C-alpha cells in the first residue's frame, strides 16, 4: 500500500471511536497471536464458528486477493482498511469491498449476477444473527428466552428484501450496486452486520451498555415477565426488518400489548390493550399464512376521523418482506372506531373506508386489504385474498408508554357519573331519564 493511500486510511481511522480503534487493534493481535502479520488459515479457523462460511470466504478474498496474486499474510493496515471501509467508507469504497470480495475487478464496468450479490447479502444477514447469538446480547436474550427463533427461510427473505430492487434481470450493473449503498436503511443493516463480523473475536469483549444498545437492530423485548414462553409468530429476522424501518427513537425496545393467543379473539379486548399506549406495531397472519401489518406512530384513540403522521407505514413479512412508506397524498394513516351506527367500526391504516390498505373489522377475525392504496407508496395487496380471515394478531408498543392521568396531574377517582357530560346532555334533550343520577357510593372518609 502506497504512502498516499496509507495517509488516507489513517485519516479515515480518525473517524472511528476510541472503542472501535481498540477493537480493531486488539482483534488483529488476537487473531495473529501478537504477530505483525496474519495468515489466511488462521483467520478462517478463528472465524469459522462466528460467521457464515460464505462471508468468511468473501472477507478472505478481500484481504488476501485471488489467484496467483493471492497473499500469504496481511498486516494490520490491510486488516483495518476492511473495517474502516465497511463502517465509514464512501459509496465507492464500500463498492470496492463488495467487488473484490466477489472476486471481481474494481475498475471494470462488467455486470454481476444478481444471485451472487443476493448470496453475499444473505451471508451478512446470517452472520449478523449468528454473532448476536454468540455475543448473547441483552436484546437477543430478551427474545430467545421467550421462545423467539431464527428461521433460515427468513434469513433468505430478509436478504431478498435488501436486494430485490436490483433484480431488473439476471445481471446487475455497477450503477445499480452504487444505488444499493446509497439507500440508508439498507446500508444500515449491512453496515452493522459488517461491524459485528469484523469486531467480534473469541476472547474479545463485546461492546456493552448504552453503546451496544444504540447499535443493535434488535430491540429489547419488554412486558412478558409473567409469560414464560410467548407464542409469537415473529422470528428475529422479521423483527430486525421491521425495527430497521422505524424512526430511531422507537428502535430500542418493544412492549408487549396484545396477542390473540393470550388475550383471546376479541376486538374490544384489543382496543382496551392498545388505546393510549403510544406508537405501536401491529402484525396479522391470515388463514393462508400471509403475514403483514403496520407501524402506527400515533396513540390509538376511538373517534370518527383518521389521524397519525407520514412516518406511518405498512409492511409484509410472508411470503415476501416489503415496506410501503407514506406517499404524502393524503393523511389517512390511522382510524379506530367502535359501536357507531353512522361510521365504519373497526381499525384502519391507509386508503378510505371500504378500500383500506389494512382494515380489521369490529367483528373479530375478519378484514380486508385493497389491491391499491393511495396512502402508501408501491403498495400491493398484502393478504392472500382481498377479504380475509386471520388466525393470529399481535401488537407491540414502542418505547415508553405515555404518562397516565395521575402522572399528568389530572384528577383521579372521579365517579363515572361525572364523566361523559355531552352524552348525558343529549339523553336529557331526548327525554331519557338518568336513573343512576344521585346513586353514588358514600365517601368512606
């Protein structure tokens, strides 16, 4: 490596935190057994249990080269370059890592098979999940202890969701690959997986505390302390997929609110569990196994009008993982109503009444997803059939719940007879008597 490139690398290393610099240095020392250079077989042996074998080979391709020019050993500078380019590199530098890892020339304009790129991303996703298990992070343990698992099929689905826009045909152009690295939410997953793969070695301490919490794409699972084994339909790949698209302030923890397996098949129970609980994620599985849902950024409240904001989105998990963000065309993000004669009764996200992106009827177990929805971009029908029956429903709150009336300093303990003033006035106007008026419990004090 020339003097100029060494200076550029040193400048980039300055962007790493002190913890990251220590990790890179200590990782190299551990792998090389305190030598100034490291051999390929030593690195392969060390990484064998930690990452997907394909990713290990891709990394070795980058570090040691290929063919007759393949190096026998590499030094710390080359090793650090991989970490820096993956975590702090420009689009061109990240593309360089990809191309060399796949055995391609960096200065060539030739196309690359889509299946090769998809397999590369799949190896990163697989390794990310494997490293989470090995590190046994707080986030990973919080889900694993409740029976959550990692499905190999969903590893493939997650990788496909990160690359499908490149699949214009069997081959991918260099420009399309540059586009892959320019999409922030996709690059975030690939970057974090790369960081974990480069930074974690046997015998090395993982990052802990707040720094680790901020870096993980897996949220902490809350609210299941009294439920030893929770029958969720989600696996960790699906949780990561949803969580990566949430606003950053909602990515740290998920609070269990409702499950049809636990709370029963009741729409009124659902409402009682999700109203005034802050932002939430709703997941539905229909009778055909299609799994889909939505992110609701606003507090669920009963009323005749749509509410919410444009951070709202819908998503599918099975048979494919897709995100449908807001178009900005209208404000029909969230709707919830019950027991009204003149308005639709149910839960809606997007579209308009009768043609919603997602609709769950007040008659529990029935809903529909439209063939198109102007509220969400690139939307397509999410359920197997437009009108569907669902066999599972669960809802998760995000972050801390809103303050209670007591925490807001509002009066509590007021008789229910003192509430609903408007309703009582309407009843009196129609000549209906308030038979309960005056029938109050005596104040024990």
